[in-house]
C-alpha cells in the first residue's frame, strides 16, 4: 500500500539547494513555480483565478496578457 503514496513538495522552493534539501527530507518530487513567476514579473497579488491581475502573467484574458514582452521575459526566466 505504501508504494502508491508519493510526497510532492511545492512551497517556497526557489533554488537548487531547496530542491536537494526537500528530496533529502523525503519528497519524491518538487514543484518550483514561484521563481519562474517572479522572473516573469508576478507581483503576487493573488488574483490569478479572477482574470483581474494587472500584470497578466497567469490570466486567460487576452487584453491583460498582451502586455507581456516575451523576448524580455524569456531571458529573465532562463
């Protein structure tokens, strides 16, 4: 039964050190979205699900997402 249980860590994992630490503590995998969102310009307004965030990073609203400069942000994420 324990073979079917997986531990996924997904909070405040920012650097490779955090990933290694979390895996050493027993996590099977890590979700590391925060640094990518911050590199894109996320202001952490916590309005992603409402399509009203003025930055438009995680929105489905085309009028908000058109303000993202992909060439500039791609270099920052890399």
